[in-house]
């Protein structure tokens, strides 16, 4: 029994599973934070693009009504 207990204590001292788990969890948390930041950037890009689409649809409606184009005039050759 004494040898078994010594072996168990030796084996327990050799394993650092808790440290490995903590390191893995820290890596995962960092990766998730990076992904969240990237998602926030993409959402802001989509928001800007959607507002641009909205303004373009207003221009399409005006064109259907027969109104002239606003904006910079075309260059004359």
C-alpha cells in the first residue's frame, strides 16, 4: 500500500492538467474576444453599406419619377 501511495503522489506531482486547462481556456477567451471585435467591425461596415443602399434606392425612385440626377455633372469633351 505504501508503494501505491508513493506512486500515486509521484504521478499526481508529474501531471499539470490544471495548468494546461487554464492555458487552453485563456487561449480560447482571447480568440473569442478577437472574433467579437471582428464581428463588430463587420457589422459597422454592413450598417454603412445599408445606409448607402438606402440613399441609392431614393435615387432610383427619383429617376422613376423622371427627375434629373443630382451630383457632380458629367465632363464635357
